[in-house]
């Protein structure tokens, strides 16, 4: 009965796959749907998230205002953390769509979308190039495996979060991932002119990756490609065909001019800050208390790439890295899964060795993870010759079911697991009242129960598709409402009080924030802000200003109400300007 039910669908898929134009249109519509849901839906509807995102947004706004496209500034101080490409793109979008959240996040969203599109193309072109025998419905799988791989590139927590955040991480992942995919397209192409075009695209994207985050933009791709070529025994052959001298000139032309200009203007201050602190020290030492144990990225990948991460062990095992002689005999187009493995291991190993650890550091390996998971699906399990592999894959499917059921339980228990956030004193109550944990738990429970039903009825080939449907539902009905809930409680009050500060500001008046460092206040008020962490130090600072400044002096102070008790007395002549959320804005005058 089930086979009869599946026949019309299989027949329709075959008919579609045999009509290239119709198949292409359906694939493009699918990519558009995935991109909109994952990256662009309500992209600019949520306030900038403290503390990192407003740093980038404000530095770009300063570039737009001052016309200084060389030295980034934030709050009156130089910001040498990152090269300028992310700032340039944000400033460009400021001119197009205005100074707002859309413009801040568009570079990240577009970078993610480019990865999805190029990933689809690469899997479609090379995904079925395997040594396995020809199988029934193979033509259909050109489209389905590519569509599946593109969806997995987009629909994982790590990619969605950073694609919706206006920082440089997703832009680096987009440039680096696109560069590696372009390189493989050139490597696997047999036509010299087409091969050269792909290599040129690779070199340009490497230059852009360097302009996004510095040396890591070339070190990691070089490590990945070099180790891959050495393994397949084609290092000298491919390096010669890549025209490295020309490539070096292209990379230099794209990336070096800005570095030369910024060093000429800022000298050792830039060299010591960017190359010393933000690159060398991050790799060799702990920066900003971002330390973690050696297994840290195992947990990050497991959760950040969930639920697909459960298939990574079986996908990696299938490649049989120990069979080097086998891979050396394969044509280049057959080696996409092997290249994806070197891509994954190169980034994972590099940042595991690095002492400073952050979840965003392994974002560039997510496309490789998606390739590893999607490519084995191109060869249906019934046609696999290895019984051990079939059993391993079968176990992975049950682990998939177990993982989503664990996610369901975690969602139901979420209100009790919520921590303390000083900016949202009633966070646990808000989470409980929202009903989102129940909705999220129900989505994953249905996915888990449905997945178990599919496996028991021997319809496991639909499990990945069920995961995709559940993930899209989770994004629409849980992740986005949760983002709005957190924004309303955490960021909107700061945004409102920043607008009040901007509209009430008088000449030479200082804006002081006590107890918190929220860079979004600088962006939304468009005023310089003095940040003081300790309450007593802040009170003393205001008191000192009152005793040393002229008779017309005034200052605006933004803090939690309990931190303003000493200032809201007749001695400080204070006036309340506004209160929202956990914050209050007052003016003190001499």
C-alpha cells in the first residue's frame, strides 16, 4: 500500500527531473523559500543586539558620516578589531536603504545566501560523481540531493544566527566557503578556460576574505587545499595550473591597498592591535576570558549543526580516509566528499588548537558539514554494497530520532532552565507566558514520533525531509517569536531611551551609562557615551563633573533605577527623562 502511495510522487519527480527548465524553476523557488525563511524574513525588524553588533553598525555609520573609509571608529576611539569590508558594505547599504537594522544585517544575509546558491550548484554538478553503480532515479537525485544539501547549509542554528547578525563572521564564512567551492569547481573542470575563471573567482574571494578578517582568510583555505592536494598526490600538478603568481597578484590587488593605507596612517597602533592582539594572541592565548576545554567544538558542532550533526560520523566514515590509493585513482570530479572532509577537519582542527575559543569561529565549517551529510544521500542505502555502512546509517537515523526527542524534552523544560539576565529581571516569567517552549516541544515531539514511525515502516529515506519541515516550522513559530520577545524586553527599552536622549540632548551635554556597557546606545542616540561599570565610580564621576564644570553644566545618566538612587536627590538636582524596561534616563544639573 505504501509503495502504491509513493508511486505518483516518484513519477511526478521523475517527470520534473526530465524537464530541465521546470526542474530549475522548482529548485530556484525552493532556494528562495529556504533563504527567505532562514535569512531575510524580519531581518530588520529586531533591534541591534548588544554587545557586539552595534560596534560594527556604529563604526560603519561613522564611515558614512565622516567619509573616512580607512580608519574605523567607535565612540570616538579607533576600532582595529576587524578589517573594513564589513564596514564598507554596511555603509553602502546605509546609502541604499537608510541607517537601520536592515542595512546592518544585509551583508551577512547575502553572504549566507551566496553560500546556499553556490553549494546547490556544486552538489548538482559533482554530487553524484561517485564510483557506485548507476542506480534507478539517479537523474532525479541530481536535483533532490542538491536541494537537500542547500537546505542543510541554510537550516542549522549556527548559520541562521550569524546570518541574521551584523558582524563579520558570516561574511567571512561566505567569502571563504564560496572561495573553496569555486576552487573545487575549477579543480574538477576539464576545460582550461572555465577552470581559469573559477580560479580567478577563488583568488578574488580570498582577497575579500582577508579584507573581512585578516590573515585567517588565506591561511585556512591554504591549509585545506594544500593538505587535500598532498593527500591525492596532485600538489605540484594543481599548483602549476592555478597560476599562483597571477593569483597572488589578484589577492594583493584586492586586499593589500587598505592595509598599506591604514598602517601608513596609524602605524604601530594598528599593527600591535590587529596583528598582535586580535590575531596572534587569540591563537596563542586566552583573550577576553574566552577559554574552553579541548572538546568545546565537539559540543558546538553537535548543537550548532543540529539535527544534521548526528549524521557526521557516518558520513565521515563512509569516505574511508585511510584508503588513500583509492582516492588517488579517482577522477577529480569524484572527490567532492573527500574535499569537504578536508575542509571540515582543517577548520575544526585549527580552532581546536587555538587557545581562544568562540562558537562563531567554526561557522566556516558548516557548509562542509552540509556537504558531508547531503552527499551520501545521493546513493540510496538499498544500493550500498557495504552492510556495515548500512547498519551504521540505520543507527544514525535512530540517533536522529533520539536527538529531536531530547530537543522536545529540553523545550518543554526550558522555563526552568532559563538563567538570570540583569537586563530582563522577569525573563523566566516571560518565557512561561509566551507558550513558545510548548510550541517548540510539540514541533520536535511530532518530528521524533513521525521519524520513529517512518523508520519502523521502512520509509527512513523521508527522515531528512521531515527534519527540514520541522526545522522550518521551528524557525517560523518559535525562533522568530522568541527573538521578538527578547528584543521587546532587552533591546527596545534601550532603543527608546536612546531616542529620548537624542531628542533632549543639549550642546556639550555628556551621556553617561552606569553599570552596563551597551554599545547600541551610541548607535541609536548618535551621541558619544561614557561607560562606567561600577555604580560608586559612576556616582563619583558625576559628582566630580558637577564640582568642576561651569554653572550651565548638565549630564544625562542611563542606568537601572536602583543605581540612580543617590543621584535622584535634591543635592544632584535630577530630572527624570524616561523609563523603559530595566532602565531609567535622568538629567542631573549643577
